[in-house]
C-alpha cells in the first residue's frame, strides 16, 4: 500500500455490476466476471440481534466516546451514561419542528438522550440534548415542551441509595434546597472559605456536620446563574480528563466536553446523607444538577467514588410507573435516499454522494475523499437487496481517507445510514472479505438478496504505480437490524 497518491478515477474501485442485475440497472452494460473472493477468507457470520440497542447513530456516537472505554476496561471510572442503552421511542415535545409534537428519546441508567430537532445535521453539536430530568423529578412538573408542563407529584424515589432504604433522601427531599420550575432556593457564595458540611434527611431538613469539613468538600466554584456552590471533589470530576474514544483509538481528553452538556448547571448545593449503598450504611455526598445527580462515596474504590446517579432509571419509573409502557414506538416508514453514513466503531460520520458508473462501466467513486458514495442504480439502503457504498482508502496528500480503517470492523459492529427524511437505519456487520480488484464476488456484493443489506467497499493490498490502482479490494458485508 502506498498512501498519499490520488487514485485514478477509472481504476479506483473497478467493480462492475453483474449480469443478473441488468434488468434493474439497464441501460448500463456490465461485463465483469463473477468469481469468489480470494486471498483472505471471509469472517464467519454471527447471529444478528433481533433489535437495535441504539435508536439513533448519534446516540451511539455519544455513548461510545465516554463509555466504550469503560466497557472495554480501557478506562477505570464510573459510567457517564451506563453500560448499555435502555428503552427508546417517542415522547411529547410541543416544539417539534416537523409538527408531530413528538421527539425521539432513549433512556440510559444515568440520563436520557433526545433529538428535539431532527432537521439539524447529525454532526451538529446541538443535535442530541439531555433532558432536565433532575428539575422535573424534584419539582414534580413533567416537561412536555419548552413552556408546557404536566403537574405530577415530586418523585419519592431515593436519589442516591439502594431502593429499599426507607430513610434515605428522595428527589422530593431536595425540593427544600434546590432551584426548579416550582421555585428557587439560592445559597450564598462560599467559594472563599466554605465547605460542603450540610446534611439532608428524607424530610428535606438540613443540619450542619462539622466533621465533614474535609479537603474534598472545600468549595471550589460558585455558579452565579443559579446561586449554588460546588465542592472540590465534584469540581475536579467535572473538569477531569481521561481516555475517551476518538476514531479507532482512545485518547486522553476532557471527560465532559463541556460538562454543562451532560450535567447542566448546579441547582442545589451538595449535602451529605447516611444511606444504604450496596447493602451497607455509609455517608454519601449528593449534589443535584439540572440534568444529572453527582454522588461521592468515600467508602468505595477510588475510581468509583464519584458517580452519576441513576437518574435515567429513576425518571422512567416516575414518568411511566412500575408497569408503564414507556415511550411510543416509532412507526416504520419506507427508506429515502441516503444522506449520511455513520460507523461508530471507526469514528466515521460522513456525507453520502450518489454515483453511477464511470466510463469503464465500473462503480464510480466519491469526489471527496472524506465522503462515502452510494451506487444509485442499485438498492436504496433499507430496501430488500444489496445496497452498496464505496469510499477511498487514501487520497493525494491524505494518508487516511474515509474508509482507511474499514478492515478494523468485525461481526456485530454497527453501521447506520440516515436518509434524506432524517431516519436512521442500522445494519450489523456479518463478515468481510478481500478479493483481487477484477475478480470480486459481484453477485454477492451487487446482486439480489432476500433481506436488506449494506456492503461497503474500499481499496486494499498493494498500490501499482504504473496502473494507478490497488491490486485488491476489501468488502464489508452487513444486514439490517430488525
């Protein structure tokens, strides 16, 4: 492989369609032979899951950044979202720009992700937001729009303890000390010499405990907008760095970037409570933020002492009850033309160009080395059949083009195609194969199929300077998740 050379357009992928597709793809002429893949055996297929765990590629991208390193044991810290996504669907949102009055949400142990405006580009930082779950739970006012609420009871759910601890503070307990849509309880600025020494009980009563005047409870920050103090142990966590997923590697970056995205502003000071954690009574420092709750448990292992509370679980329980059906299911619709391709495992999120064949009747290539290209005469991703996309391995002056790491994909990895209507469809990688550039299994790649499939192609092998062509192709095969 020689990187940094522009690949000749007529030779870049050299994948002609097969004779069995002629009726579908007429008037093009396809004459390339059909032969099995060579040089590298295909990886074995594996059973596909019956449903997609993530409701949108943007949700998986955000989860992957922080929690994939934790799941793979590359980072020793508490979860930002949780070990896996939970239930997803549609919930009321009065300002939905498409007029539906609904938005897509997905619950996690420690939060809820939501897409308020699906018309935004999925690469926009505002595409995914987090709900003000803490505010709703403490106030008892369920938010159905920017200024629309339904009044329930403040949540009588333990905020930071085992569920069976009948003496632990609940979200309702913090109504006496927190800012919510039901009222404000601002505090004085204690950042000069104050400490988080207050204790709160289940009734919301606060007392002072001078024994909690510790280095980690020294007030490090005062938020003027809400009037609340943040102790050193939580301020250090909010501004901490550690391994996060970036592309195909883990790199040391801020854990919460910015921390307000995940947390929101503090809506209460931090208070101690003696509660049951993992069956053991121990002191816990608890602080509510608009979107999350932070806890500090000195008795746990260092990497687990600061954690996000399980507010995603708690909010779901409060909103839907123990036997609630949960969010409304998303209705299935026919696929539109592809607009974006996302591969969370590779950090790929790119535009999709629409191409036909070149002058040699080969599938054409994307004009931009950082885009993918969909074979427009073939199957629309999501329809029954083989949809095909290609992308560059490298390009003139660019060592790593969009599919440079395609060979790193393994069975079970997920691909997403977002159509022009804003709907994401997920595909599960089943195998990959390497073939010589002019003897690829074209029927398997382009031909008819009984299920919706997506196949990705890029260059592979050795670069031939004289022919301006790689001698092999890599093909990744995937099937749509149900």
